[in-house]
C-alpha cells in the first residue's frame, strides 16, 4: 500500500496517510481525482464512502483502488499490508485502508499496534 507523510503543519500534521486529493467542500469527480493520482494505475472507484467526523467538520471520502504499473513514486513509500501497523496512521486513514481492503472495521493488526 502506498503511504505518504502529511505536511507537519495543519490537520493530522506529520502523520502518514493514503495519498488523496485535497479535502474540500465540493466533491471531486472521478476523472478529476484520477488526474491527481500518485501513480499510474487502472483505478477503480469503490462502492460506498468512508465517513469520519473531526471536531469541526464531517468528512466523506470516496476511495479508489488500483494496482500500480511501476514502483516509482515521488513522495511516498510502499508498505506491505502486514506492516501498516508500524506507521502513525490516524483513525480516518485506518478506515480508508480497511475499506480498500474490504474489511470493516479495520483489521486487528492495523488498529491494535497503533493505539
């Protein structure tokens, strides 16, 4: 799974995340989201959305998955699924990963080792 570090300043600063588009008030359409993808892949939009509430706003994320055609990525790191628990993942990203892996709630290795 591809992870990258969020900027030090701002929401969830310095924590790891699954690469995503900027969080904004209006939804990204599928074509627009694919154009900002971190790697070349055959992207597939998953059914359902991931919902998460912060103290001052509610977030709804649509998740896309894909198999990368090459391993080159500028600002991220490839992490084997079984080693995701070794990274500082905020709960919203645990939800995204669980959704992408087809498990809800998050599989035990992700949530148990990062508490």
